[in-house]
C-alpha cells in the first residue's frame, strides 16, 4: 500500500523520536491529534525538498505509544523508555531518530530546545542500543 505524501512528522522523538510521536497531516486534524504537544502549531517550512517525506517514512515504523514516551524522555530524563519502545527506537535507526528530532526542533514552540532535542535524541538512541546488548 502506498503511503500518502501528505503525512508529515513533527516529533520526536526524537525518536525519537520521539515518536508516531509526531504525525501531522496537512488536512484538518482529528480529535486524538489534540493530545500531542505540537497540536495547533503551524507547520514550519520544509528545510529541504523531500525532508518531510523522508521523516514520514521513518514514522511508519514508530509505535505511537513509543513516540510519546520518547518525547517525554527528551524533556525529562526521569521518564524512562520501556524495553518495547527502546527496541522500536533501535529498529527505526539512528538517522531516523535524529531526523525526527530535527523535525520537532523546526517548530517555533520547540526552537529554543533544538540543542537539547538533538543531544537527547542521540543519547536516548545510544542508551537503547546498549540495553539491547
């Protein structure tokens, strides 16, 4: 099944990021979208052609619950990722994790935290890799 091109990320995530932490569509959001921290934020300009498509492809492999865990961990290291989410993050890979964090940092609300998001996305990924060993 082809993945829609209009799906674009915003988290983490990091991961993370952070995370189906951040899946945002250009079409109107549904009710569950209001639960994410970036709800209502204006989508920032794409830093380069194809970036949002690339990040959206990463998000297809991120469990939505894990995305929210990753997001929470980025800003509060006492909130740990469970083993399933760590495994999910490792599966997604370091480049996707960094891209998700970068995408989150593009939002006006998160720009002041870009350095922290980038640093924590790397640290969190490395922690998860170490847990898998």
